[in-house]
C-alpha cells in the first residue's frame, strides 16, 4: 500500500466478512470433519445453519449478510433466499474486498467474522478446531493485501492455554487484534485471574481486544436487557439494543473490576454499540464511584472515566449524531467509525454517510475519526 499522508487515511473499523459456506469443511482437521459448521436444506426447501450437527439457525440465513437484499425478503422464514444470496461482492473473497475498498475510497479495514460470532460449543477440542480453521482461512483471505486487510484472531476463551498457543501463532502471522465476545466465561469476569496469561500476552503484543456483539442460539447471552428479549421479536428493538446491551456492561465491568489496573497498557475497542454511550457511562460511573468506592474494588486512578480515556476506544455508527460530543468528552483520539458491511443493518454507502456526518467538524477531527485514530490504535 502506498504511503498515505495524514488526513487521507480512511479505515473501516467494522468490516465484516461472510465466511464461505464450505470454510470449515475445507479448513478443519480430518478428525473434526464430520462435525463441520455447514449449511443444509430442510425438506421444506429452507436453508439452515448447523454447528456440530445441530441446527442453530433454522431459516433466514440470507440475513446473516443481506446488505444487498430487501429486508422483508431476507427475513422471510419460509423464503428460498440463501446465505450466498445475502453475500454481496467482497464478502468472501479478498481480491473482491480490496476492489470494494477502492470503490469506497478506503485505505484499509478491520476484518471481523460473521458465523464466527454465532457458534459456540461445550467441546473445547472442537471449539479450538473451529478457531484454527477460521484463523487459517482469514489469513488466506488477507493474502489479497496484507496491509489493507487488517485481521483479528478468533480464540476459544474456555481454554486459556490453547488460546495463548493459538494467539502466538497468529501474532507471528501479523494478526492485529483479538475478537472478544462480551460475556463471562465459565463464570469468570474479565478481571478474573483466569484470563491473566492471555491478557498479559495481548498487552505485551500491543494489539487491541475487540469487543463485539455476539449471538448464542444455544443459550442466552448475558446483558442488561435481560428478559425483554423474550417478548415477540421486534427487529428494531433487537438490532438497536442487541450490541449495546452486551458491549456496554462488558466494558464498564472491565473498568470497575480493575482489569486495567492489572494490565494498564491493555487496549480495548468497543464495536457496533456506537460511541455516544461512552460519555454517559463515564459520568454515571464517576458519580456513583463517589458514593460506593469504599465498598468495591479500589481503582488505582482517581475516577473510572480516566480508564475510558486511557484504555478504551469506540466505534461510531456512520450516521451517529453524537460523534462530535464524544470527541470532546471522551477524547479526540478515542473515536473510530465502522460500516458493519455486509450485514443486513448496514448501508452500502457507509463511508459517504460518515463523511457527511463529520463534515462540520475541523479537518483534524474528521481525519482522526476517518482513519488516523485507527492507524495509531492498530499501529499500521
């Protein structure tokens, strides 16, 4: 990639891929092939997603992508649209993604999984194999341009020793981050000693943890919305609150449980929850900490908000109106942006949207959000 001067660097911090339908059949070790993640068609002609030979998505597989589709058709539970139908150009092929970057005027982007945010299995050997398969594939995907396609490792956090081993390999291959589901692991919060060997290595490597919404069909993912999700499905409610209800408490607990006192150089990027919540959370935590600091973990820094400005970064939505406030209240170096392309709640003109939203800001702030903050965070 050519040397891009400051201000011309544009980075998409939420640039998903759609894993090829046969990824795990092609990349899993032979002993796990009979348990590969796969798509199959029901007797009624509806495509379904299987993990370890169990249906985890009984219909609407096209909606795993879908930026190119009519939303009503994509969410038709009896429809004939498939996962591949919901995969626009650039979803599965590295060369096509680079062409999309060129069409969008992007310098680079953070590649994140899709099926990789859905699967989970209690079998650690199988989970480790799934992670290896994904990581091997995304490394091959990145071969189209190893500078512009910034990749992150998918790890099994239920097996820390294996996660550290897998991370070592991926760091040598140039992976620039670690995908982190915003959930407790076997009852362990992120400040638990259980995670220490992994966090220590990530801190030493200087790559960020990437906290991103997940979907678990075999069990409920903890968050602060709780049983409100038990109401009849409302797409707007679910997509609006799904990520914040996971990402916000995960990041706030990292601060209040003392994770960043144990690992003061650890970097965390909060993705797909927007940036506007950060300033509110800072004020809220600072206020309550005045009253209850004597009962809880005593923080090394004076206020919880100081950790937001030191250890946390936030990805704004392209049309978010609070970006300017976040830059002022959280930090000019703390805010990135992301498209969430090619997911069904993304726009095909996300770069144009975020540029328009930032258009009234001083040039140095526009440049910071569009790409310079990402370049510094990922050390590109």
